[in-house]
C-alpha cells in the first residue's frame, strides 16, 4: 500500500481543512521557512503532500480536520492527473453502488492481497452493478488503494455522502470545464415539467443532475441517456446510490435513441448548445421532426422535438434553449408550427449563472397536445427575480389574465407574424400596464415615498470647534480581541444544499440569503449582529445581520464583534467610510485592517450606530423614491403614447 504521502492537496484544500481563507495559506507559505515544498502541480497551482501538510499544521498548533471522504479525495488527486479524475471517481462510484447492494461481496475480497483484489474487483462490481457493463476498466494499484479508503469512508458516512463529496471537489477543480445545471434551475425545471410521481426522462443527462432533482421531487422512475462515457459512468453511480428505479443508456440520443417508442410523464433536458456536428443529414425523414426538419445551425430544435416525441399526451417538457433560438430566422418555421399545434406553452428568460451573467438561457415549457386547445403562451423575463417563476407559471395555468410581474400571456395569433420572435423582452417592453388605476397608484406611492424621505434624515449638527477625538484601527481592535475577522472557503458551492447561503450579490442588493449549500469544513454559520462586508468590486457593501442561521458565502468578509466592547452598527459605519474612500480614489481593494475607528465608550458607540442606521435608511428611502419616479415617468410616456392616459383638463 502506498505511503500516506501519495495523497496531495492544493492551497484551497489546505484552507478548507484548516478552516481558513486562501490568503492565510499564502501567508503561511511566505512567513514560515519550514512550510512544505510542492511535490507536483504547477507554479500557479502547486500540490503538496498531505502527510507533510498534516505534520506542519500539527507542529504549529493549527487545528485541522481531515475527514474520511477527504482522504479518498486527496488520494485521488495524488494518483491521477486532473483530466483523469472523473474516470477515477466514476470507478469509485461504481464500487460504492456494489458495496451498497452486496456488502458481503466486498468482505469476501477485502482481506485479499492487492494483486488478488486487482484481478477480482471489476468482476465483483460488474456482478453487483450490471448497469455499468461496458463502462468499467481494470483498476491499477493506486485505484485499489483508493477503493479501500472509499470502503472505510462509506462505512463511516455512507456511500451517498462520499460520492457527493468527491463530486463537489471535482467540480471545484474543473469549474471552467463543465457547465453543470445549477440546483435551483434543475428544481425549477422539474417543477414546471410536473415530474413528481411519474416517469422522468433526460435524453442528455450529463452527470445526472436533472434526474437527481426529479428523484428528490418524487419521480418514480428515472431514465437518462448520455453520449460521454466518462459522464455516463459517474451519472450511473450517482443515480443508483440514491434512486430505486434508474436506467441509463450510453450513446447519442439524436442519432441512436436508447428509448425509441417509449413515452414518459415528464421530460427535462439541458442539451449541448451549438452542437454543429450532429448528423442531421442522416435523419432527414425521422419521425421525430413532427414540426419541421431542424436546420443544421439549430441543433437545439432537434433536441426539443426529440423530447416532445417521448412525452405522453398532456405531459410537459422543460428544456433549456439558447436565447437566440427564440428569434433566429432559420428556426421560425418550426417555432410557428409549435405555436399552431399548441405544443409551446412558455418561454422564460432566466437570470445568468457562471459566465452567462447577467442573463442566462431561456427555459421553454412544452406540452404534448391532448385535444385541449391552448390559445395563449406565457412569456416571462425572470432575469431580475427568479423566485416568482413557478408562481407565475401556476397563475398562467389557472388564469392567463392574472400572470402579473414581468410576464405576459400572449395570444398565439399575435406571435405568428413574419418573424415569429418569441424573445420575452421584445413583447414585454410594450406590455400595456399603463391603465389609469396603475398610474394613480404609482403616483400615490411616489408622493408617500417623497414625504418619507425627509422624515428619515437624521439630525446632525456642525460643532463650533471640533476637537480631535482619539482613534484606533480595526487591526488594533482585532489584536485586542474586540472583533474577529473570518472568511468562508473561496470555492464554496452556493447552488445546492439544505442550508441558505448569503452571497455577495445578496449583500450588495440588501436581500435575504438566496444561495444554498452545506455546512462543511471551514463553513461559517452567521449570527444576528454579524457584520458582513463585500470588500471588492465596483459596488462594495456593508451589512449588519438581523437574523441567525445562514452560511457565509465566498468573496465576503465577516466581522464578529464582542457586543460588550463594540457596537456592530458603529463598526459597520466606519467600514463603510473606509470602502467609500477606496472607491473615490480608485485605489483597488480596501485594506480594512487599517480602517480608522473612533475610540469611544460602548454607550457613545450605540448612539453613533443608531445615527449610521438612520443614514442608511435615509439612503434607501431616496433610492426607493428615485425608482418610483423612474417607473412613473415610464408609465406616463407609454400611457400618453398608446392613448390610455390623457392630459388633465384636455379635450384631446
């Protein structure tokens, strides 16, 4: 068995194990001459021997936690190049499924020498997991070592938790290589498709994210197809560990459909965009092209019709589509046929994620016609507010006239023009919401907001002779123990888990926690009175929390004060001053340790804190009034232009 030194860790791993930020690890490397030397990786991303790192942390009295799944992950990193990690994790996943199904089969070979285990391991897994037939390769010595570690980890924490941990770490390493559907998008697609309680298909299932979302929502049977063998291997393992009824076929769904003739209650799909190599010429007369032969430059319309071909009458399809698919000239005939047949039910512009921000792809919802005529289609722009999508959809199904928000039920006949442009923004921009009652309500709200602005301005005076007051810095307060500064792991996922995560965007917009994650090594649970700071970017922000329970997200700094020595609103005010000074000079990220703070007793701090809160409330009132004024102006222009508003006292 290889030595413990075979396992390697990157700087981010060290930060996670020790519960510190990446900056702290970089500082250790500079300050301590005995910090371990890299054993691999590159100059930009070095790798260190886990054994050496553990010894160094122990020697310097720095607490750390290396869990059993972490040891599996670090051994994987040490035994394989990053490009081979997914294959290795897929093999581990297959073994974990076999261990779940036939634990006695593992016990029969676990005590054998490595050479015997190598010869028998694939046979054991294939016998227990026939679904992986053709996807497994013979393991090498390193893989056997990792399998032994995985068995130990599964015994402690369960196979699902082990594979999920490895999967999340893999995505951190290859965050730019794989475009995985965010958890909130997957859950939304499952909800709109109505997958609960029925058979679910994903014909381009990737690593199984959408199917697992269906399993969580109550889908009774999961079926998927994936062309990439590496992704299929991992998807099979993830599905079989968590679902009782899961089937996955390897192959290209468009060219070699693995579920020909089968109908499902719901179909979801995040197809590969811009797949110019699909064999359209060989599928000219395919029965799936009920709404028209997809042009070579519109492969997504082929995926859409493939999904429709597998849905039962009355069932729904939820599919992600590139924004251009709603308006490109080449696809207008198919779009028109989808409208005429009543198959298309909604086009929803989603907010962006990853590199797609600020707007992402469109989510199209389709229904297999079942004899019920549908005269309208929901067009919804959710780039600003994603939380109301499902409610808007339910309102549309119940009463299309009551959609509300940034959505509109459009008559199919009004969309069947020369362009058949289904882009939500095009139609919502001219949405007639300027009736007299709406205008009157907006004007009344503006009058109320303007009156409230003056009431929220704090009473501040200018003294005749301002005497200098004693000052200190946040760095000195930190050394004195009056405040602690902490940071969450930089690579912390915020799109999947059972705990709310406060993100950088939440702090900037002043909204509740919108992310989702899990409390793991290095995670920080926020408390009432904590000060959360977004230190960088064009719009730095400071916020004092009023609730407990959410997790601190990446890119944020936490300032946790001793309430008997420091008032949080008082300190937050000076942090904001430091950030404002940085923004006005364009000097980059503010060094908040050097931020100057008045040295005052706690009673005086609370008075200052109250004043800072009042100033913040005044600023928000001004912003609200400005937004209302802009809205009122837009309503006025549009209302006068379309004739829904008239000049007071005018005969025109």
